[in-house]
C-alpha cells in the first residue's frame, strides 16, 4: 500500500491476538493486489492499460469502490477524482525545485482528469476509461477502503474491539479494554507537543489530510503535494483537514476534497452531510469547525 498500518485488537490471549494480527495483515495485502496501480497484474493496472481501447471486467469489490468514488466526485463537484492519476508529473516534492512550472504546462497536466470519462457497465461489471492515457488511482481513498475491509474481516471473526491506524486514517469499533473509550488527538502541525483537541471515537473513524509533511518551498512560499485536480496547482490557504465520519473510506475521500475546496466551501459541504464533522486549520493557524463538532480535553 506504500504506507504503514498499525493494528490494535482485543483478544483472549497472545496466541489468539497474533492470529488476528496476521489475518489483518493478509487482508491489507489482498486489498493492495486489487487496487494498486503499481502491480502490473492488478485489476486497477489492467483498467489503466486498456484506457481508450476496451472495457475491463473487474471484481464486484473493485467495481463497487469505483462506483462509490464517482458518487463522491459528483458530491464534491469534481474536487475528488480518482482519475487524478492521469495527471502529468510536473511537480516534485522529494527534492528542491529550481523553478515553478509554467501556466501552460500546469493546465495541460490535468487535461485527462475527468471522472465523467470513467464509464461503468453494471451488467457486465466492467470499467472503461474513455481517453487513451487516462488512469485511475486510489491514493485519496485506498487507505480508508483497506481499513474498512480489515475491520469487517475481524468483526466477522468475533474480534470485539480494535483500532486500525492506516498511516493516520483511524477507525475503531467496540470499547477500549483499558479506558472504555478510544480517543484520538488532532495533531497541531505548528506545535507537535500540543494537540488541537481530543476526540472520543465510538465505532467511528477520523482522517486527517495535511500539507505539513510533504511539500517544497520556493521563494519563501510553500507548495503542498495536494493539488487541485481542476487547475493543476497546489492548494493554498489550508494546513490540515480532519474528517470525523462513521466510515473510514468516505472520511479518507472527504479529507482531501475539503482540503482542495477550502474553508468556506468545504464546511458548507460537510454541514449538509449527516453524521459527518470537520475541523480545518487554515494557513494562518486559525481553527474552523463544522457546526456540530465538539472537541474535549483528554480523559485522564
């Protein structure tokens, strides 16, 4: 998956716990073989390799993920788009940059991003990318998708409680055996020793999307790795977005979407959605929250 997964589970004894942890790891590897665009024999790679040529029949699991992704694209007016993988790589965030890409190159880089060109055939359970060179990828939803799959698997096996940390995407169920409640701290990128707040999790998930770990600076300006799929330019004005949602897959997708949409438009969207809340830290360090979000001090 390209990221770390940490599993915390309740078990009767160490042997049983080890068994469940192995099953959790195997489930993530199975998901990786479905959604990875780097593995040449994955279903996702086959879809991308057939772009502009022919439709590809896929598993019910992947078809459902793509179908839900398109629904989220419609919900966010294209600010979330799995065809973002079609972008031409003109930004680099793992090394210093000598100059900013020109406007023409930036505009051209996103020319093949358009979720409306992902054609689904429900009867044949097939996926077709209309334009040659189009690609789909699950970088903004895959961790949440995998975390949900692991949770379902462990629950079916009778695991009463647990917490999955998919590189910052957190999902839990049941009661914390030590403190009754699962709690998460919302990181403050400007002060790592003091959290923005604490949030109790109860059969729910929390996902944060931020610009404070992967970015480059040029002439004193920070350019984040989070790029607007509509414009091709890195997003400015926001440091981090945290989404609280019963479903980790949806939370994963919305965190990126709201980051791209910005404070005003992002909060307007979240306030329309049931049982979903949001915390945004803008570039000036000001905190904005959706109307029903309640943070608290850490429970001792």
